[in-house]
């Protein structure tokens, strides 16, 4: 049985486009991590000012 050629690995090791592809992957991962952190902050919980539990009456 012959081994399948991993086309992605070939592209990453390509002397012409490999560096560009690796850089694009790194940038995409950084953007995805930043987006995940922002969504985690938004899901952290409600702000006390929004819940009315800060001890002040909103009259």
C-alpha cells in the first residue's frame, strides 16, 4: 500500500509559497484567539449596573 501524499505538508514546505502560507496561518490563529477572548469576556456575566444589584435604586 502506498502512502498518501499530504498536500498541506507539501505546501508548508514549499520553498516558494511555504513561508507565506505559514505566516497566514499564524495571523489567522492570532485573530481567532483574540475573537475567542472577546466572546469569553462578553459571556463572563452581567454587569452589576445592568442587574440593579449594586445597592442603588434606579428611580
